[in-house]
């Protein structure tokens, strides 16, 4: 799974704690739109993730390719996009360096 600290804050809508799970240069790639650094990731989250009350019903988890990397297949719900998505997490030293969201 992504860092355990990622799940709690996202579900609790705690943006500050959620951002702390990212490396300072961490990024979100949301279907090809890339948001890099805390402020850009925060703005994206406020509009399209935590601020959109996203829920994730995880249906599959797979490891790799790196030792800390994980891909999660989830059914997304909330006030924005609803449907299946893959969340691929690139993790270094326990912090997310990239969260890539695709179909």
C-alpha cells in the first residue's frame, strides 16, 4: 500500500497531514495533468481530491517495480469523477514522489 499515513488523512479530509506523505518535490499526475510541489498538489487536492470528497473503494493492490512502489486499483466516488482508476505510487524513503492516476 502507499505509505499508511496517506490513507488516514485522505479519508479524514486532513489536507495538511495528507501533504506530509509527499516528498517536497512530490507530484500528482492526474490523467496526464502534472502538479509538482506542495502548493500545486494542495491546489489540485482542494479542487479534485480531498475537497471533492473523494472516496476510494480499493479492489486490487500490486507491488513494484521499485521496492516501495505500489499500484492500487480503486473505485472512485465523490463529488467529481466517479469510476475505476489506478493509483500508481512511486515512493522513496517512505514519502510519495509521484502519485500517477490513470484508467
